[in-house]
C-alpha cells in the first residue's frame, strides 16, 4: 500500500489512506471522474471479498469440470457460461485496478505488485483463449490464481 504525503490539488487520498498520485495511463489524473470512481470501487469494503468469492466459485467450477464429461451437455454449457462470467469479472477487476493505481509507471502501480503479475497473466490468457479457442484452456494457470 502506498502511503505518502499527498500534494494538494493533484493527488487523491482513498478511505484506506492510500495516496493516488500522478496520472493513470498517462490520461487520468488523480481527481478525474473516471479515476475517482475506480478508486471508490477498489477501496470499497465489498470489493476484495467479492473477488475472493468469484475466485472460490471459479475453483469449484474447475473441480466440477471433468475431461471425461461428454461435450455438449447442459453441465458443459453451464460451466462455459460461468467461466465467461468469471473472466468478465476478473477483466473488470484488472481494468478498475489499472485505472486506480496506474499500469506500470509510478509508485504502487498495478504491475509493481507481484500478485498482480499473476492476475494479469491469468486474465490475458483467458481473453486469448476466449477469442482464439483452438489455443486451448489454460486451467493450470487459472488454478494458480487461487
């Protein structure tokens, strides 16, 4: 967590005391409306528990899924739909955090946290496998997120 002295008029301070400084993605200042909204989502007390609940649900789906199940069943369709919903939630989480913290540059940026590296790789591989299904399912990397 980044705690530093906030510059009046330039930086924003979240409820947690974290200072959101500089520009995110070279575009959004700490006091811009989209970034303030992203910060309020990330700082919400329900944000982390919700993401953890989605991770647990995704793990349960991976455990329920079996390579021995025949394709085209209702179970396979339900698991596929739930995986797409989870990917959308994880993508939204990443976007909100990048908008709040910045991507790479700056203290406390999204990719300055090693756990975010894993999240980034999992989301990117999920997006790639969604748009290019023949590349396969990266369930081993999704399992690493848990």
